[in-house]
């Protein structure tokens, strides 16, 4: 019988510990919390959509590694953008990180709770 396993250190942004886990393994699936672009633990409120997307995907890559996974294990991604015009730039960088057999993906334009341009959440599948 498998149990829920919290992955990674507590999430701290701007010196404040958030009430969420970076990732959780449940059986063969690893669920990552939505990731916003951070620089030195603070939301990256500047930079292009390409820079912010790279920051998010690098952090996702690190969290997946802590769970024993890689980007190639991602089966689903959910993307939030604050501006529809950012989609081509986002998509170009995303394609660099998922060049072959990309995961299923949904994307919406919406306000975010922090002043950034993108948030990405993923689910990975990695049998134990």
C-alpha cells in the first residue's frame, strides 16, 4: 500500500511560508503545485514572457528531480497566462523543454494572485 509523500522543502515566498507543498507523490503520480517565476525567492514581476517561462520550467525541472522524475515523465500541464499576446513567446520556450512527445496541456488567460505573467502546474507519472 502506498501513501502520500510530500516532496521538497516548504514553499517560502518573500520570507513567508505558504500553506502548500511543492509537490506530492500519490502512488505512481507526482502532482506539482502551480509554479510562478521566482528570482531569489521573490516573484519575478519583471522580464519577458520568455524569461519568466524559463524560470518556471527550470523550477519545475528541479522539483521533478527531487521526486525522482524528469520533464519526460510529465503527462499533463496546466498553464495560466495574464495576457493572450504572451502565448506565442510562452509556447516557443515550452517547446524547448518538451521537444518530443509533449504532455497533454490546457492553457487559459486569467488574473493571477501574484504580479507575474505565467503560472504552470504539472502532473508526472513515474511508476515506483
